[in-house]
C-alpha cells in the first residue's frame, strides 16, 4: 500500500515483491547481514544488486528499521546497437502482434511503457502520427510514423481502447519466445541481444547520425534532461568512425544564440561556464 501511495507503478511493485521472495527462499529476509552475504555470493550483476538494495531498503523502512547498505560499483557500458537488417529480420520473423510492436518501437523510439498506453484515438492516420503519453517523467510528444506501420496497426483487433496488449510482461514473454526460436533457426545469436529498449537506443543513435542535432534527439525521445541524450553522441561516434574527427566549436551565451547555432547544424555538447555560456560543436 505504501508503494502505491508513493506513486509506484503496479509492475514496479510486483517486480520488487518477486525479488524479495527470491531472496527469502534461501535467506532470512529479516536479517540484513544474511542479505548482505546473499548479495556478496550472488552472481547478479552490480546493476541488479543495486536495484535490489533499493528494494530491500524500502522493505526495511516498512518494517520500521534500517541497515548499513553495501555499495556495488556499476561499470558504465554503451548499449548494444544492432544493424537495421537484424531488426527487420526479427520483425519479419515474428507474429503479427509482436512484429507491430517492434515496428512501432523501431520507428518512434518510445519506451515499451509508452507503447502499452497507446489508444486508438492516439493514432492519426491522416497526418500519419502517434500521440505519445509519456512515462518516467518524460515529455509528451507527437511522432511521425510510416504508412507501413499504420497498415500493420490497423490490421490488429480493435476490441479494446488500447492498440496493444496493455500488460508489458505479456508482450515481453511473446517476444522472448519468438526471438529465441528465430535466433536458433537462423543461427544468429546477436538477435538474442535485441530487447524492446534496444530499439529505443537504435532510434536515438540513427537519428543523431542522420541529423547531428542532439536537441532533436532529446525531443524525439522525450528526455527532460539533456544528460540522458548525450550518450548517443558517443555511440554514433563509435559506430560511424569514418566521419571526420575535426570539429568547429562555438559558445552560445543565451537561448537566441543557441537557436542560431542549432539552425546551422551545431550540436550541444555539455558544460556550463562561469559566464553562463554553453558549448556547441559541428563537424568540419
């Protein structure tokens, strides 16, 4: 109940309960020292351990106690970016519903949580757009889609307000089963690395490569914080090494100057100076 009062999503609450039950099978969940030992011996990655530490802290707070939390350093990694051919192979090899989900994620870069919120009234077939209701404190946006995707969506059953199955876990299960079968059939283990969120990373990377406009990518993905978007500069640079490594740099002291630089192809880098200026760059 406390989690619901704090505004936690039902799926988040369910996953936290499942994690606690998993640890409780072999450990006294009410003994923080035993939980620490479990985490130390576990083969979970640092990210998973850190997420569980947050969950366990909430659990102890509910029980009226606290603990001395262990800390696990997370290694920063760039996300896996498949080729467009690999994505299209996956889409063509999946069943109608899953293929439409994947095509939507590929074209828009939205989160799976935003996809399951899509209703039929959010699809504008005349203007070829989808009206995206945000999640995770993102920004709302209207995104263009292809005639191909509109056709795929219109071939789905219209027996509920939402376009897709509203349960994310169910969609993930459908996808996981079909992805595994296709990867085995084609002897392509790289397909197994593609997740729903992979397509968001792919879209962000490809849009940055196409435009070299980081503010455009920020708006497309609905980020409120530019820091969340800047990763696509590094990914694009790593994937497309053939581009020039020489840059022209400019400093914008206000919003008007920043807009002028963006209009001529400059991209926001990062950092703010004592005079309030922000750094932009453009390939020579």
